[in-house]
C-alpha cells in the first residue's frame, strides 16, 4: 500500500476478551485486558480518524469522545453482530480482540448447584469475526489487520492466518504478551513485509504499528 493518512477515515477495532456464559453467573473467558486495542484506537484518533471500538468486558474501558465511540459487548456473538453492523463503512478494521473460540451450546437458565458432582459442557464454535471482515468482497475495508497470539511456530501460524482470513497485515506475537502492559512481535503483510517489533509498552507499539502500516 502506498502512504495513506488516517485523517477522517473510519477505523473499526475489536478489543478485549469475550465472555461466554454457561449459567447465569459462570462463564468462559481469557486474560485479555483490551489494552492493545485501546492503544491502537487512541493513536488512530490522534492521527485524525473516527474510531469505533467494539470492546469486550474489561476493567478499565477507555472513555468515549466525539472521535471515539465505544460499543461494549459481552459475548463473541455480540461482538460479531456489532462488527457486522459497522464494518461496511469502515476503511480500516483491526481485530485485537481475544475472541473466545467456543460458547456453551445450551447456557443453563438457572445457577447450577455445587452438590452436582460433575458438569459436562458441550461447546459450539464461535464465528470468526475478522475472517468475515476479510471476505466481505466489495464491502471489505481497504485494510484489515489481525493479531495472532501463538505458543509455537509463531511466524508460520501467523502467516497461515494472514492468508486464510484474507488479512492485509498481522501482528504475530507470543501468548506471554496477553494481559501484559508491554509486548513484542513481528508485523507481517500479504505483500511479504516482515517487520520485527521490539519489546515496548503497548501504547508505543500502537504508534509503530500504525506508522508501518500507513507508510
Ligand atoms: O485464529 P486466532 O484466534 O488465533 O486469530 C487471531 C485473530 O483473529 C485476531 O485478530 C482475532 O481478533 C481474530 N479473531 C476473530 N474472531 C474469532 C477468533 C479470532 O476476529 N472468532
């Protein structure tokens, strides 16, 4: 991509974990804090974009502003619906959310009692939100950016996701970055870029990621 500006562009970002309830009080989730997505949103605002942040349940959600709309969601389905509603007008879509891959097939209506000796949960797969955005055809955002959190074969797995989900860029990083204030990784593109990202606070990483992608 040649050099582009974010000025007055629409940027849609998913961030944080999702929560998949299996009874009214218990749920499956992960340790994502939403900090990477919030940092990318803040930097996009600074660069002149209008940002919509679809945010799973986190402890410290960023405050909205005239340039930052925060849509709080709970489950992967909620996130999927919110993205579907907003993705067609997005110029950039960034998927930083740690979306739960599975949801309980039939969430229980009542809180399960402790004296029940064991519980079997059947899980259904959740929709892949970023892959949906990547495959939108003529309504696809001009740039779709994903994150790949890997425990092994980090670059190979990330490259495979870049192609399968039809992304333009992907940030490959290790699962040890989840829930931390700092992160490192490698930025890969479908045109063959491979840019190492040294360990730095996620706010600084957000600047580096936008700078690389927009240049
Ligand atoms: O397949 P994996 O979860 O490792 O892919 C990571 C990328 O895909 C991230 O950008 C994440 O936000 C996105 N994703 C998604 N919907 C899912 C699972 C992952 O948008 N159900």
